C-alpha cells in the first residue's frame, strides 16, 4: 500500500526485519542507554516468535507492518491477526458476542499490540522526525487491510496518549480504561514513601512486610548475569501455576524464558523467595529506562502477604534504590490502591468496519469513558496518601 510516497507492507514475522531497522523505529533512545520500555524491541518480539508463544496455533499470527519511503524503513508496527481476544487485557468479548448475535463474524481481527503485555507504550513506531507521516501511514494501512479482507476490526491497545489523535483522524474510536501505578516522588527509601501515607495504611503495609518476612526464608533480587538457568526452571513452575489458574493454560512457552535469558537478562529483574534451599515463589519484572514493569508472579507454597512483598514492595524498593520514577504492576487489581499504586489512564484505539456496529461501539465507549473518568477521580481521592500531616 502506498500513500504520499510511503509504501506499507505486512510481513510474516518481526524477525523478517533487521534488528537495527526495527529498533531505529521502536527505541531510537536506546542508542544511549536503555529503551523507554523493552516490549516493542526486536529482541522481545522476536523472542515471542522464536519460542512459539505467538504464531501458528496460538491465535496470534504475526503480520508486522513496515513503512518505507524511498526504500528506507521509517515506521513499523507489531500487527497480529487474532482468532480470539485472549491475552489482550483491553476487553472486547462483549463486542464479539454482540456482533455474533447480529449475524456478523468478529474473528479474525487485527491487533497492533505487544502480546500478553498490558503495558502502555508506543505502538506506532517511527524514526525520529517521521512521527506524523509514519503513524498516519501505519493506522491507515491497518484499516485498509481489514477493510479489503472483510475483517471486523482493528485494535491498537495500550498505546500512548500522543497516538490517539492520528487514530481518530483515520476513523478509529478512542477508548479509556485504567491501571494502578506507583510514582516515586524522590523518596530516599521505603520509609520515606510510607511517611506520605495515611497512618492506617502505613501500619498495614509495615504489618504486611513483617508477615511476609516470617515465611521462613530469604528474598533476593536478580538481574543480568546473576540470573541462572535454574532460576528460570523454578520460575516456569511458578508461571505454570498462575497461568493455569488465571487463563486455563499459560500464554508463554518454556522456551520463551530461555530466549530472554539469552538476549534480555539485563532487561529483567527476578524477585525470588527461597526457603530451606528451595525456590518457592517469584515475580518477573522488566526494566525500562525510568520504569519497572511487573509482569508475572507465581508460587508453589502459599505464605501470607508474600505476593504483596515480591510483586509490590520489592518493586518499590528497587525503584527507589535505582532512581526509577515509576512502577507499573500490570492489569487490574484495585487491591493495589491501598499499597500506594494510584489509578492511571490507559488508552487504546479501535477501527470498526461496519457503520452500524461502529455507532453502537462509539456510544458504549463514550459512556464507558465518562464512568472511567469518574472512577479514577473517586479512587484517587480515596487513595492511601494522607491529606493532612501525619500525627504519629
């Protein structure tokens, strides 16, 4: 597809693009330091492909978009053909049911996303200086592909707020949802963070950390070469338990963890609990430039408050110690609010082919947007942070 001298093609895999070309669009800032987040990097997306976590039989068929001008790649997008709505975290199951009842076929659909990863980031990836033209070319191409193939929809999930305008200009509908994130306000240590909380919440968190420490073992944080293959063996066991309970089966394959050990262990923070010489629980985080991204947790022994310690409090400790400004602890979970994680807006874009179906979805999204805005305001006002100086 060609527009304004830009040609957009859909390939069969991210690995069909040279890593240098992909990352020049996905993370140009990584020329000096870390990427803002590692999830749209060539190494992460190609690890999903090589490990079989996406591809035939998974319902996530890679069809990455590549935009070229005069032969040079100026923009890319991680596009997938989806045969279901699992592993997305921006829920459209009710849309699929409604369209099916109306006699339509919702699947397959197109998804510009990072599979299994509810993390906000750039989805329309461009070289610096090509933002306007590159983004417009990508969203237009995705809609044209869907329209010509008779597909129901295109979804751009967990995109940045700065990408909403170009989507709306191309006929995409904006959606607003929420997550809970922790912000580092220059805290010297964990106790300094606690002083910002209301007295009752401070006491609760201190009690939870004491309770977690009583599990009878040790907790360690590992990154880079400190991570050994045996740690992934243990984490795979944890992940299988969580995946089976939450989704019926794990999304990621065992070999995915071998892939990221080989190419991304410097981007990983593993928090592991060991008792009597045996690893019993763990949390997997990915490290961005300024943000720590909590992704998966699991255990083979149940201990009170150990989940909170490994997933939330150890992440806050690490962020403070390393000067990171933010911790994102994944999708959903209003229980995070009491632990210092406040609601944050999450954005997505949705192109709907059928005009009547589009009108119905647009009305739903408008009502949802108002409700989410009110809920964010309400939850923030009832958050754990004190509104007057502490009295203890």
